[in-house]
């Protein structure tokens, strides 16, 4: 389902439609969008575009499987601090940290596979350097975990 959503977003008929989807995401999840751009501030414009697109796909995916509450800034930073520590441990040579950097709060592997595949394709195409892959992975892992936590049953959303 997530691949289908990505294809739909890539195929939006015009700039107006794409802007509307982006505005809905930004307005509904402002603290999360601010976090995304803050963590990607040192990335290239191409990396920022790729990261925001993947985040938009994740938001669309979680919006379709259930209503979403607004993500709170405190929860974002807790998840980010944990993800950053785990990634640093892994990059420092602690192979046992690999299981920690994989999202455990995301409802299925489809989300993780999508993030990893998109980042690897962008790296192979020369759109991302390895440092950007690490930054985007950590950022998008946090985004996915926050959106999974924000999911409610249908009809219990605090936003539309």
C-alpha cells in the first residue's frame, strides 16, 4: 500500500494538487514538519526534497490506515534522542546496536523497507551522500514512529 501511495503522490496532476497535500501535512503535523526540516538543515536541497517527500508518503500512509492525532514536540524529541544514540552506537562499531536502529514501534516492515529502499535508490542515483542517508534515515525513523503512535481508531482524531 505504501508504494501505491508514493506512486499516487508522484503522479499528482499539477503543482496545485501537490501543494495542497503538502499544506495538509504541514498544517496537521506542524511540530513534526518543523522537526523534519530542522534535522535536514545541513543536507543538500535534493536531500531535503527527498526527505520531505518520503515523510509526506509516510503521513499519507498512516492517515489512510487510521485517523491521526497531532504529534507532540516532546514525543518527537524523545524518539529523536533515542534514535540518535542508537545510530551513534552502531556507527561506532557496536554491531549489536543494529537491532536498536530498526524501528520497533512501526506497525509493519513495509514502512521500514520503503524508507530504506528510497534512500538507497537516491544514494545510487547520486542524489544523496552517505552522511545524508544517515540523517534522513534517523529523521524518517522518528517520523514513522511518531505517526504510528499518533494513529487512533477511525473517528477519534483531534484533526481532519
